[in-house]
């Protein structure tokens, strides 16, 4: 073991013995000891200020107790011994442990300045004490508890025997190191700091790993400056090149960019003229930009941003351009974001690059290009799917409507049916109305409602289309179903509704939409457990005209919170949930508690509509909600999770969520149907039959279909 602190203490004693002619290692020992023993930084006198700054890192040890004095007393006693104990020297040499051998030579030279190391440590007479030799052997194997046991047993057998002070000192420090490392691994940071304070001999350049762990402990106990000081201590005093480089890397993983920049200023110039930290500066710049991407409030220092931009321009890595794209996007610099996403995509067309580019295209209302950009990557992830569907919904919602190529319409419709996306299905309905295809519009609105029964805009679309077709029975039925839930549906037919279909629009091949209508009808043969009543979350009243309030795409961060809240509800009316969520986020910055509550509530609904139940749950707790709203949101979030689990093939998980939901109140018909199909997937046929029979008894189509499936299953077995 390296008994560094004993060596340092002995160096202090040696000063009084040999006067001012001190070797370098004694000077270094003095400097390290003074750093460990320091409590507060001192103000340098003008004369001292001209000397190298050797105490800049002292604050890291402010919390380290003055525990050096008892150890010094022990060393003084050892230094007065008549002979030099070379048994440990021979022991490490016999084991081939060169590291410990050199540490022992340094220790003895510090204790006894006149001592000359033997040319052949193996020639040192062998320790005739076999029991002591066994103790050293156990120590070398880090079996410290067994060493303690052997010492205790021998003291019982030989009361007059005393273990060598050197062995006890080494053992004590080794045990402290083990405890400190274990506490660090278990993230018990207060314990790490305490053990470090009790064992200052561990806080030296020979124990850099311990210093790293203490620095991490300081950082995680809200003492970031002490952590910085610990890393600075290593760079000021320790010479191992690999450890110095690793110190900067570890510091960069914890500390803010400014603190890391201060540490980088301590780098040394190599003999070939290069700077020792040049090899990691590029990676540090990348890390700072990546951290800022995860936290939109962080600002990357210009020199690091410029470094990454230079790498992106001159290097071959698409990832560098991608980092910059995601840095500029949330900061609303869409021009820069688009530039870097395009560069990244030119080098390597990835889902992330395409997704970022599509978001910039959506922002500048180039929805057709956004759809084309994301089509290839639409199934890469949930986020990729959400961006693709947002582009399609926005494309169909453009006013005035644009001519969409037939093949694009066809693939959008196919994707909508596959994804069961109510938002784009609803926009297909409005698009068909704009092309004066009311029958096709009816099919899309019905499909959207089948997938999302609380989709009021689709119900409103049905109502105005029934009126257009003079289908008074259909209009009356939809008004009955939405009585008390939608004022504008109730008023359809009372006054003439503005109809976008009367405007002149480009001609689009009608057969494309008709084919998608047929696909929709075919898709409706799937279990439509989501086709009955659902919880309809209430929202605050708004005075903004739906048709005129949010047609254009703007950055909600440019709005006041109250205006952003109003825009969020407007976007929800137009079924643009992802844009609504961004607007509600700004609304949560409002000074009024009511504004913040409404914004958090609205964002939860927006994420639910987009199928992002996890995000909806997070939004629901961003501001306190009334008991009624909290209950509604909890039900809606659980229902969404159950449907998502079922759609993903996780029937067991769907049942667990349904059981949770059932505790909140009677099980809705659509969710009871979902339960039946979940039982069916798990081959729990008796449970499935019980559910389907209950549904069929009230004339529910899903119940009848489920019984038919069970009949077919058992007939096939026969």
C-alpha cells in the first residue's frame, strides 16, 4: 500500500533535520500537506503573489478536519527507531509488486533521508516471523478483515506481541479507501466526504481515483465549487498525463462549461508544442452542445459552438450537424436549424435528421415537403410517427386547400388507416368537403369518431355535412349525441354555416379519396372497442373564432401566456394537438393561477389526442387541477394507456391498466369491449365469452362479433 500521508508527514520532520537543502519530493510533500490542512483561502501578499499559485485548490479541503497531528506524532515515534524496517520492502519485491516496492522505497527515503535503498531488495534478510509474513500476504490480497483477525488472535496468544506500526497504518488507510469506494459506488456521497475528511492521507496524487470520487461527492452534495477545487488540485499538483486528461473528462461530465473552461486553462504544453488537452476539446464542445439540446435554457459558449460548426463544415460526421440542428430548433432559430438538418441529411439520411428537418418545414408551412421528408422514417419511433402525422394533418388543413398528388394522397390515407389517427382522418373529412365530396367527407368524419369518440371537431364535421346533404335524421342524431357537450353542434341548422367547399380550389382526382373511403370501410371490420362513449374532458370557454383564430402557423413563444392559451384551445378545435401543446407550454408561464391550470389541463388533452399518454400524465401535474378535472384526466390517461398497450400486442398490460381504471368507476362499454379482446388474445376464452355475452345482450356489435370469433375458434377445434 502507498502510505503517502506518512511520507508527507515525515518530510515535514526532515525539514528540521536537514535544514534548507530539501530534495524536490520533500518540497512536493510539504505542498500537498499544506493543501490538505488548509481551511480557508488566504489573501496573498504582493511578494507571494509573484510565486506560482500552489494553494488555488485549497478550498476543496475546507471540510477536511485537522487530523494530521496524531499521524505526525506516530511518524515522529517511528522516525526515532534505531533501525530501518525493510521487511515490507523485501516482501513486495518477493511478490514482484513493483508499484508497491517503489512506493515503499519513497516512503523510507522520506522517513530516513540518509537511508540508501538496497541494490537487491530480495537480498534483504527474510522476515523470520512467519505469522507476520502471513499477515503481509493477506494484506497484499486486500483481505483486510482476515489481517485484523490474525492480529487479534496473535495478541490473545502472545500478549506481549505488538503488530508493526507500518502494518497498522497501511491497514487503516486501506480499509478507509475500501469504505470510501463502496460508499461512492452506492452514491452515499455524504459518507464519501466524511471518510475523506477522516483520512487525509488518501487525498494525494497517489490516490487520484479517491480524489475523483471525493470531487463527485462534493458535486452531488451541492458543493460544486468544492468539486471544481478538487479537480483543480489534481491539475495543479499531479503529473501523470493520463490521469490529468481523465480528470478533465470527469470534470466535464459534471461541471458547467465555465468551470470546465477554467480547468482547461491549466493544461501544459508538450515537448512537441501541442497542448495536452487538445485531443478532447472537440468532444467537450460536442458534449456541451448535446447538454444544451437536453436543456433548452443552457447557452453554449460561443467558442464551443463555433468549434462544433467547424467540425460540421469540415468533418465527415453527420452527427455534428445534427447536434447543431437540435440546438437551434428549440431556440426558434429555424433558418439555422434547417441549414444544419439539411447538412446532416445530405451526409446521412437518418430518422433524427429527417425529423428535425420536417419540424422546420412544418414551422414555415411547407407541409408537402415535410410529409415527403418523413414518409420513409414514419415507423422509426413514436415521435417520428407523430411528426409525420402532424405534417399530413397540416397539409390537408392548408387554406386555401392545395392540390395534393394522387400518389401522396393514397399513401397518406393508407398510413392514417394503419395508424388509426383520428386527427388526419378528420382533416381528410374537411379536405373532401373542400373538394365538394360530402359523401366521402362523411366516411372520414365517421372513421375519425370511431377511433376517437370525444373528437368534437369530427362530430361537428359530420353535423355540417349532414346539413349540406339535407340529411336531417343524421343531423338530429349527432346533435342528440352531443347535446350539452358542443354548443356549435347544437346550433348547426339554425344559421347558415360558412362552407369552405364553396371556394374555388384546384381539382384533385376524386377516385383517390373514394378508394381511401373503401379502405376505411374495410378497416372498420376490425374490433372497434373505441367506438362507444368516452369521457369528454371539459375545457374553458373561448371567445376566439375558430375559423379565423389560428389558421396560420406562428411561434407561440412570441405570444403572451394568455394569448398562447387562447391559441392552444383554437388549435385543439382545429385538431392540431402538437402545435396546441407548444402553445399551452407558453400559457403555463402566465402570472394567473387559473391561466396556468387551464394551460396544464389543455396540454394534457393535447398529448392525449396525439397518443402520448406519458407526456399527458406529466402535463397533468404541472399545475394544480380541480378534483373534477383531475379525475377526468386520470381516466382519460389510463384509457389511452390501455388502448396503446393492446394495440402494441401487450394484452396482459392492457388488462392491468383496465383493472386500475375500473377502480375509478363503472367500466365503459368501449373499454369492456377492449377487455374482452384482451382476454381473447390471452386465450382466456371463458372470461372473453362472459364479457362478449354481456355486451351482446345490450345489442353491442363488438360483443356479437366477439361471440362469433369464439364460435369459429371452437368449431375449428372440432
